[in-house]
C-alpha cells in the first residue's frame, strides 16, 4: 500500500466493491419487497378465485331452487305433498345441484315433501334451526353452516329459498349437500397449480373446523381445529387484522394470503414457503453478483494498467534521480511528455540536472585551474626541500633537518592531492588516454609492493604477495600501477600494527584475471558500502580522520579500471577484500 500504483488499485477495488454492495443491498430490498408483493398477490388472487368459484357455486344452487318455486304452488298455496314430490323428482337440474336431497317445507318449517326418502324426516319441524330463523327474519335465501343432519346424522349444508305469495311466505324449498359425499369446493386437481410445499387450507372460523386441510382426504372434512396457540398457521389465518403477511410456521417463513366467504364464515388461505417464493430473486442476485465479480475483475485489470501507465514515468524518474545521486556525471534527462503533472516533474528535474551539470563543470574547471596554478610553485618548493634534505646547500642542523623533512613530506602529500585532482578531472573529461598492452600481473604486483614498502614500514604492516602466476593482462601499465598503489595504500592505512596485507592474483574465468588486495582491518562499514567508490568519500568523517587521504583514490581506480574494460568491487571477510578484474592477453591465455 506504500506505492501509488497499489493505492490506485486499492481505491478502484474498494469503490467497485462498495458500489456492487450498495447495488446488491438496494436491489435485494427493493426487488425483494416487489417479489414478496407479487407472490402474496398471486396467492391472494388464487384465494379470491377459489372464493369466487365457491360463491358462484352457491349462487347456481340457490338459483336452481329459486327457479323451481313457481312449480310448487297453485292459487297462492303449496301443492299437495304427493304433487310436490312428483314435481321435485322430475326436475333433473335440482337433483344434480343437490344430490343429498331436496325438501319442501310449509310455512311453519315442517318438512312435507322430499325426493329422497329418509325415515322420519317428513313431518319433522326445523323451526329451531338457526338458518330457518334467519330465513324468516330476512326473507332471503340462506345457507346453513356445516351442521349434522337431524335425522341423517351426517355433516351437511342446507340451502333454503323462501316461497312467497303476495308478500307472504307460504313455505320454502331446501337442498342438501352431504359434505362427506360432495363438496361445493372446486376439485383440488383444478387448483393445484402452485409450487411444491404451498399449503392450501379452508377453515370454518365460526365453528373452528377444518373444511379442508393440506393433508385432509375426502370424507374427512369438518375436523376440529387445534386449540389456540398450538398451530401458528391456523392462528394467523383466524386473525382478522390482516389478509397478507409473512409468518413463522414450523421453523420456516411463509407468505400467507387469505380471503373469506362470509355467508359460510369460511376462510380460504394459501401459504407459500418464503425461501421457495424468493428463490428466483436469489438466483437473479447470484447471477448479478457473478457478473459484478467479472466486471470488478475487469476493472482491476484496467486499474492495474492505468496505474502502471501512471506510475511508470514516476518509476523512471526515481531511477534517474537515484542514478544522478550515485553517479552525477552519468545522469540522463527525463522525457518531457505524458500527463501534465509528470511533464512538469520531468521539466523540473531536467532543469535541476542541467544546473547541477553546470555547477559540476564550473567546479571541475575551478579545481583544474587551481591545481595547475598550485602545481608549479609546489614543484619548486618540493625540489628545494629535497636539495636541502640531501645537503646540497650545506649541512643542516639536526633540528632544521627534521623540520625540512616534515615540510618535504607534507609537500609530497599536497602534490599527490593535486595530482589526484588533475587525474580525476582528466578522467571525467575523457581526456585520459589509455595505452593498452600486454602486462605481466606478477611484475605489476611486485613493482607495486616495492613502491609501497616504505609506507608499510611506517605503518608497521607486512606486504605479502602470492606465488607467481605467470598471468598477462591487457592493460595500461601506468594505470594498472596507479590502481594497485591506491588499493595497497588503502589496505595499509586500515590494517592494524603488525598486520598483513595480502595481494593475490588468479585466473578468474577463461578470459579474465582477478587481483585481490586483502587487509586485516574492520572492513567497510555497512552504511558506507554504497558510497565507497564516490569521489571525496571516506568512512572516517569529522575534522579528524584515522587515515589521511583525499577520498579520490577509489573513485580514480574505478574510472581507470572501467577505462581498461575491467571491473572493480569489494567484500568483507575478516577484513576488506578489494578486487579488480582485467581481460587476459593472448600471453596470459596460453599459460
């Protein structure tokens, strides 16, 4: 998350996920409510359709009785019982409408005629029945609640239609439906068009009876309802506050829709499992989530490509800036193109790099000019001091001789500093010419050791060469000697008193030779490893340093080795090991 690319990808990912989540929640709430309403409406329509069919069935049967009334009277009076029975037996439509029997009652509600003989029914008075009382009070056709036949002792429904003459009721005609043999409900097969597990029930609210339950069989109607509180579905159906809602039943949720036939006090109910009803919506949401996941993945790829395109110039600028920090002389300009911010950054960097190059050139010119101006008087001073120390101008007192030697040593050190500065400026300007020839590695190492013996004695360090190798390399002899002098003098300075500096040479690869200078000091500090070959860089800082020097030796050595197509580096292992590689000459290859 620390990189700009990762942040852009994270922002796009988070935004996409939040968008998908918000859409999903909103869609689920909105579509879920719509789906629930649709399912409830569907079940509601089914119950209304069933209610209408039952009501239509009732009206047809009442109409059949009403149509037969004129046939039962003459001159404002009911026909004789024998004639009545003959008439009702001849009406086929009455027999189809009421296979349980048709009866004619007089004005006092006594049965006087029937089409189906039942022992003891003729002459029985039914004035105490509730539906007969309602018939007299309203004067309209009535239907009884499910009752037990007084003489048949079977559950039945009784239809009654009054027979009037000049506003006076002279009798009534009734039809009987035995609920054990026939029902006024449509056959189940004609209304079994709902998904599996949908419950369909018909309850008698007034008498708390099952007219039809999910597991009822023909002939098993009129079962008593369970006590209140025992069956949550039955309790919900019997409540009058609402007709559609979600209920809990047997550990599951159901969508409940109800309707009623008030003439019978029957309640028609359908309960669809909530999970089953919402399954199409869940499937649609799952499909939406799958599509959203694919779109999100595509957005991630696009975001990664966009972030990569956005951060690539920044990465290139970072590398260039790091390269400029590590090697100012080799820094390159950034392309001034791309988005406005990147373009402005490139312009600012190129301006900074150009100004730094100008400052470097000015500094190098200044150092070169000063070095040239100082070299001539220092050469004269050094020559005069040498002649004084050698006694050319006469014998000097011991104290004066000691002071002259100190002055000579410091003038030589100052001359070396000026020489290093001039050499480095030549290397940077590309004015240092290399004279490549076949050089003996053994001879170069031997000469470098001889040249640094006096310094080694002063630091009380021993110089130890390896055995003769017979290797030859393609190099500039003077440049190679200068590199070896720098490496050996550094090793001497950083070795403890009584320590050793070992110079090894070996064949590194089929076409290369490697020379290693190893000391017994503390090695290169970790914090200084990346700056070891920079100019004017020294591990010892401050106003006083443990070792003297300009800090240009290793920087010059790197430039010289690279000019001879070689390599240079170091590693720590019980002291610092500085190595250089140079290409073998034909003489070296044949050894």
